[in-house]
């Protein structure tokens, strides 16, 4: 008992403290997306009490369950960050304000059709893959530049930015290069939002221009 209260005093590693530390360390123009996948509605509620409103989920069913448990909190802002299965697009459009992980043209077209049918205007980020040899899904910068006119014309989709997931195995120097490349692409396309950086690389990502970091384990633990 004594040991436990002492260690919590010394390390103060409650979720509230981790949240405050991260908020203190990020510039005002950078938004923090708390990635709450695999974590409880109770922890989301705890964070919302101290000012966090944006939460990221990667599974539709899991997210909808939590949204139901938290439906008394009217200002929560839900982001979808997971692999999108085409049979889940409608639910994603209905239950999320922002979708970070749109990774191919057929998904864009489907989102466009369903957003119109559901009278929704989701914010869309396109997932890009900047390393040719990685297993990650996403648009290459070449195909994005080539079809940009077509994509940008798909109202009411609100195309606000790009998202990248740096492969874990990428050495720090190469990761930095990826971040720089995504910043250039965002500038060329005139987009506002750069969703780059997770628990292990958000500091580098911010230095290289990210304005939205997606933090899971550094907040909630592993
Ligand atoms: C899980 C996940 C995160 C958060 O990862 P951490 O390393 O735990 O911060 C961010 N983005 C995506 C797309 C994820 O799936």
C-alpha cells in the first residue's frame, strides 16, 4: 500500500499526468489525437474531463460501443484511423467526423457517394506511402499529384490533409526524410492538415511540420 502510493507520487504516471506532459510539450498549432483503440470508455471519459475531445479508433464496432457509452458527452470528436473495409464505409461516415486512413481511389469514390446519401461532410485525410518497398497501403505521391484535380472536385468530401504511418523499422534518419517529403506534398497540394507522428516519433514529426499527432501508448500505456 505504502509502496504503491509512493511510486505513484514519484512517477506520477497517471493518464492525466501523461496527458498534461504531452500537452505541455506540443506547440499550440499542433492538435493531439488521443488514440483510444483497445482502451475503455472510462479512460476516454477521464481524458475528456481534463479537456481532450478528439479520439481515434481503428475498429468500427469497438468505437460505436464506446460512443454509446459516452453519448452524454456531446462534444467528443471521433476520428477513424484504421484500415477501411468497404462494407464498413457507411458506418464510418455516420459515426466519425474525420477519416484519416483513406488509402485508395475506390474508397474515395465510395466515401463520396455515401457522404452524399447520408448528407454528411466528413473531413478526409488521404493515407500516403512514401517508401516503395513497404507493406503499408496508401497513395504514392506520384498518383496523388496526377489525380489531384479529380479528387479535389469530389464535393462534399472535405479533403483536408494527408496521413502517414512511418514503418516501425524505418531508421530515424529515413523517417525524418519521410516527414519532410509529406510536408512538401502537403504544401504543393495546398492542404492544411498533416497527420504525422505517433508515440515513438511525434517530436521529430512536429519538427518536420506535422500539425496532428496520433498518440496511443504514450497516453494509455501498452
Ligand atoms: C495505433 C495507432 C496509432 C497510435 O500508436 P502509438 O504508437 O500507440 O501512439 C496512431 N496511428 C494509427 C494509424 C494507429 O493505428
